[in-house]
């Protein structure tokens, strides 16, 4: 039914000590608790009335994010496992095994804002594909089927993953609010493990 509402970004949260009214996708939902499963990079897109409690505002303001992109290029011929770094352009490439055989694709990862700028990611995969062809003449690339995966242009993230964040005790429940996401997971920050861990923690809190 309507228990889960897709494509309905939250626009406003009017809250009080005992509950909240959430505005999303043109509809209003009453809630006893609010789980803030929102990256710190986009928390400012939601209007809170009154503003978020000071402790949570400070925690979100302290989160810093890294920037990354991946390029996946199918191979027209088998290749052995490998790992090659482009030193000037600061990205890794590798081929790897899966189900006992080398996957027919080369992976590439760039993990900093300067590296993304060098590769002209904002214009698409063209410059990166050209660089990859120069770096890996040992591979039979099929660039016409390449897939570029980016995070900075995702309107609900605008970055990749947290590279600095307050410790877990900074994310204690405040009023009706519970914060989760990889940025709240301490030692497991920036990992899928951290995201899952934070969800379990908040479920326990609620």
C-alpha cells in the first residue's frame, strides 16, 4: 500500500518534543519519531521548524566528504588478473576473478576531487576512456559499452562517502530525532558495514 512512498523527498519537518509532521511529495505524514537517514551533504535541503537541535546541527556540520567515480569497461578478449595505477592521473585499474574466472571487464576507480577534475568527469567518460587506453594497451577494451558511475552529480548525495565525521556519541538521539548513515558509524564510517550498523543501532533506539 502506501506504507513506503517512493520518489517523495522530504521537504519540511515541523516537530515538537512529542512528535512531528513531515511534508513529502505534496503529502503530510504524522510521526512519533524521525529517522534522519540523510547524508550530511544534503541535510540542508530539508527545512526544520524549529531548527534541528544544536547537537545534531553541529554533528552534521562537522562531516566532511570524499569524492569518487568508477569506470567499468567490458573486455573483448580474456585477460589475467591485474592491478595498474595511473600515477599522473591518480586512478587505479584492475581485472579480477569472479566465480573462479577472470571477469570480462576492467574496473577503474578515482578517489579525489583533483583526480576527477583531471579526468574531466563532468563531461562524461571520454577523457577517462582515452587515458585508460593509453595506460592499459594489454587489454582489448570495448569502450562503446563502458559505464561511468559518479556520486558528485547525485542530487541526494553530492559526494561519495564521509572521510571525516564526529564519533558515534555525537549522534545520540535528540528529541524526536535519530540519525543514521555511514557517517555516524565511527570506525566503520565510509563502509557499507557502517551504514547497516547504523540502521541496526537506530532500530534499537526507536
